[in-house]
C-alpha cells in the first residue's frame, strides 16, 4: 500500500523539492500550505505523482488540528511527517518582543509539536513512521547558535523537540517492535526566498537529506541531527 507523506510549507523552496522527491519515490504526498491557491499554483508545474494540496495555516493550533483531521479522513493515516515550514525573523535580540518571538516559536516549534501529537501515537500503534524536523545549523549549540535571535532559539527548540520525541519512540520500543524514527536535519544555506540569492546550495540539494531520512528502510537512526546525509553535533 502506498504510504502517505505530509510536507508542511511544501509549495516553494526546499519544501517543494521534498514534495517532488517523495513523489518520484512513489509516495502519496499531501502538500500542506498556508494558502490553498499558492499550493495549487505550485502543483501546476509538477508532472505525475499522487499529489494533493492541503490548506493548513500553522499560526493556530486548532486550525492545524482541524486541517489535519480533515486530511486524514480523506487520504488515510500519515506515515511520514516532514515538518519543513519555517519563518526567519532577523530582528536583533534587543528589539525582539514577546509577540514577535512567539510568532517564530509558533511556526517553527509549536506547529511541529501539534503535528507530532497528531501523528506519532498512531505511528507507534501501527508500528511504522518517520518524522523529519527541518532545523538549521543556526540552532546548533555546537555552532554557538550563530543565527538571528528568534530563529536560532526556535531551531534549537526544534532539535530539543526531536530528542524528546525520539525518547518516546525508544520507550515504546521496550514494549513492541517498531520501525519508527524521529530526526532533525539541516538543509544548509540554500538559494531560496529565505536563504537569499547568495546561498550556494540549490533547493534540490537542500531537500536531499530529508528525502533520504524519509525513505530509509534499514539501519534507521532515531533522535539524531543530520546535514548532507551525515550525523552532526547538536
């Protein structure tokens, strides 16, 4: 049976390349977008594959749950969740407000958590699942949280979320045999609207590791952080 993949922020940049890559691997892909029209526009350029656009605003928990519930009712359970959507607020630390900081946390951390809450228990119940959280080297303590204030802290929180959810999987494995994994990855500096025109990597190159983790069939890691298919330090 074809597995279902949900990709947030799937209508442009790295997310769009993840969508294309998963389609080429034969998966049914649900392209979750803030605006359905933007998703339908992106879909026009994709030839072949089982692709469906889902309008899913990430700025509100109940809206996320409602959109997810409707999608699952129509297309069935989600086997692979790729939390790709993100926002980059480059406001300096001394000008960040609680409101602007919370906006970054909502999209970059709270929305992935909400979707993990919707998917992970069912993945554990069925015995299969992949969750990939798209993070950033800017959120790495090993690299001194080098990015803009809100972005770096929110991406560090994404990595913490990955570690905690992976521990849930490990605990569940004590009870039953599972093929479930939760990992983080960084696309690197990618030439997208977020990354800017000077970035050296293409969106396709940025998407590669997420697709690799999503489609891995053996020796699947759990609770790790990857860049260019190699584990890196948190």
